[in-house]
């Protein structure tokens, strides 16, 4: 078994899919994933609390990820 980030790093097809999403569409990931224009990840390290906007972004991104995980749990 392989974790998600290893699979993502090894899959050119998946990376191309993420990078070619339509305008305004995004994937969300945790801090293990690399930040890109189409893959949103939380602020980490010294950037995490350097601005109230970063805290707010991290909070809302976390809430979104929780909703997505709950939806998968219902499948």
C-alpha cells in the first residue's frame, strides 16, 4: 500500500489532471502536498501565523477538507 502523496508524486497523469483543471476549479490537500496554482494547501511553518489572513485561509481550507472527507465517508 502507498500513501496519497507518494502516488501523486509518481503519477504524471494525475499531476497533469490537477494542473489542467478548468479555470476556477481546484483540488485541496494537506500540508504534505506541494502547493500549485490548482492544488491548494495550508500555510505551514513560520507563514502559518504571520497574518490573520493565513489563519483564516487555513481554517476555511480545513473545514472544506472535513466536508470532503465526510462525503467520502458516506459513499
